[in-house]
C-alpha cells in the first residue's frame, strides 16, 4: 500500500492523525508527516483518514 498526500492542498488540521495515528502525525511545527508505505493491516485506518480529510488530499494506492 502506498499513501500519497497532496501537500499543496493539505492544511495540516490533522483530522487524518485522529483517524490513523499510526500512519499520520503532526511534527513540532504542526506540519503533517506520514508513513509512505504502511503495513497492509492499516488499510482500513488509512481509508478512514482519506474519507475524513476535508480537503480530500489523501490518496491510497496498492
Ligand atoms: S486531514 Fe487532510 S488536510 Fe488535514 S492534515 Fe490530514 S491530509 Fe492534511
């Protein structure tokens, strides 16, 4: 699984962090970071994060 976030669109509000904390995080400056190739077992969490992102900035690929 590959996670892609359009950082030009992302506004770092962090809804994805609440939905999938093992994959998404905010650094000390409040900027979003994420695991690019998370374990397949986290797929549901990642898809939830993509769903809750208000800007639809998250894409998931196989
Ligand atoms: S929910 Fe979307 S806009 Fe918000 S931090 Fe995550 S990727 Fe960025």
